[in-house]
C-alpha cells in the first residue's frame, strides 16, 4: 500500500466526503481519506443518542450537488442523515479511497522535502497537501468534576451513547442543557424513574416547525428537480431572515425573543419552574435550540430541574453548586465538544516546528477559516470564525472546499510546490472579523458561550450573511499567498 499521496484528507464525515468528491472532479486522483472509525458519517455516525435529529431544514442540510427527495421529515433524523451521507460517499466511489480504522497521531511539515509527514495507527504517510476535515464536533468534552471518575454507576457522554445500558426504571442525572440534551431528555424522560437535570445556564428554546413530508411532496421533488431547488431557496431565505436578527439584535432579535418567552409561558405553567428556565441573556447569544417536547418533558412529575452547576460527586450522589444533592444510578453528560480547543491542534506542527495550538495561544484563527500562516499546503474545513447561528454547515464547507480545490488545482497547473497564506493577509482578515462581531448578538447578547475561546475572544462566529460567506470563502486568490515554485525559492504572487 502506498505511503505517499498527493492529498491526504483527515476524516470521513461530510467535510471529508465533499473534499474528496470535488478533488476527484477536478482531476486530482491521488487522494486518500483516513478515518479513525469504521464507516462514513462523522458526527452523524458518532451521535446516536435517542431523539438525535437536525435543527436545520433537511433541504439545506444536504450537499447542493446531491439533492435528496426522500427525507421523511422537514428536519431529518440521525439515521436518515447518516444513510444519506454514507450513500453519497459510496455512490462516488469513496470506499475505495478511504482507509478506515486509521487514527492520526501527529502531522508535521518538512521544508526540506516540501511534504507533510503523518504518523498514523497504520504507519507513516506523506502528502503534498493535507485537508483536515475532522470538524469541530469531533471530540466530546468530558468535564473534570471531582469524584466523577469514582462514580459507581453508569457514566457516558451523549456522543458516546451506551445503548446496552437499560435506562428504564433508573435514577438518571443529566449534566448539561445544550443542543443534544434538548433532544435526548424528552426521549428518555418517559422511561426513567427519576430524571435530575443539572442546568448551569438556562437556554432559549423555540418551537420546532417540524412535520412529516407528504408522499405527494416527495413525488414532486423526485420528478421535478427545479422544485427541490425552489424549496431549498425558500428555506435558505427564511433562515437568512433570521440571520439578520443575529447581526442587528436590537430590536430585531428582541422581537424574535418574544416568541421564546411566549412559548415558555404557554408550556411551563409553574412559576417557580418557569423562573429556573428563563434565560437572563438575549436570544441568539448562545445557540438557539428548537424543540416541541423538551420544555414539556421538564414539567413531568419524574423530572427535577436543578438550576446549578455540578461541583462534585460523592459516591453515587451528584452535588450542585447551590448544595443540591441527588442520588442517581446513571449520569449522562450533555456537555458538548472540544470546539475551539480541538485536540488536532496539539498534534499538527507547521514550518517552524510549533503546533497549531502553540501558534494560536488559545485563540484559533485561519484565513477564511481554511488556511493558517506557517502551515503550508494545509487546509481545514469548518475552521475558526465560520460558525453561524442560522445556516447549514453544508453551505459553509462547500464554499471552503471550492477554495481548497481551486488552490490545489492551481498549484498543479502552475507548478507551485508550496502555498502559504501571507501573515499580513490573515491578520487583516482576523481584524475585520473581530471588528464586525462587536455589535452582533454573539458578542453583545450578555452570555458566556462556546463561541468564546480561552482568551474571551469569539473565535467561532461569522459576522456577516451566509451569502457573503459563500462568495468570499470560496474565492481563491493567489495574491493572498506566498508561493514557492517547484524549482524556486519563495516568492510573493
């Protein structure tokens, strides 16, 4: 088996699949995907918790080049999304290009041979270009809570759901109230004897306008491709309308927030419980959650909402910061992922030998969320400062893939050995993003969220529209890079 490839793609989720497909279409044939799991799917393979589903309309949550007319619901469920993603990958022949069960332990750039050297569980690999497609929702965040490791019962993260453990009749503590918990809490609530929800911060929840897709609509989408494009355009316009409120929170987002307040009042009649569930920040400052069953499940007799963080475990007892204590049989962690402190940053070393994490010093940055100065011929998908609170990850990653495919194709066509984004270009871009974020709800909504990095800077969010994102991010400009030709020293294009 060859140890050299022109392009190595790390990760066989939606980003890696898209990159491999588009590279092949551009004539780049020597591409291999390395995937630590045994199948395609990425986060949709890993997250199998009860109730797992998309919170973006299915028409948008799909590749633009692979429309799907068979979604059963407006917001597709995890099994459907996984089947779709896997089907697209196999239809494009990616199974033959993918090495499953291969984990990357390290990656370093070598100036001498102008190659990336990867240390993997299946031996060494070298590559001219590397595409990191592991994604920000890759590594679960397990909180370091005193006593958790000694808890005598069952403990698992929502992204590593233990389907062999029977929750029926058990006393269960749920730690965390993010997007995953909003989906799995109502799914498990009817089964458990008692559910103790430990909520450090209340979340805004809006009703989810979900419904089964009628057979007639499926037939129309199947037979009339333009109808599918029209539906996608309508869904895009509606989501972009919400996006305007993120950028102009007062008064627009305040108006949207009245829907959340009214929904909470209508569903939760108990004033004490409603007070616990009422956020003290502006809607959109944290990720907006959608559910038609989460708030309803919290009103049931077998649910206790503890509006406090967890400070320790004493044997089988969970202890909150306010002194609340609950004895439980199992703990489910809905505590999110290493989004801005991705472990991959600790094992990728650039031209100066330092890791990405050492370069970033707690504040991730990449030009157009895709390339980082000092890490030549390397691209990341769904990187820093590209997150939106309203649009689909597919739109973002397809724009990035357009950029990286254009860059790689141009390098092959013109005989460029090395592409390294110019530091002043990256610095100017980061400055523009940070300045534009100041008035958005992400920064000015009055909360602490995973959008903020270890230094308190928003290294996650995109401050403009999705249309601006796709236009700007997809455009490869050689003038942004220091270019080294095959037979020359570095020159500025």
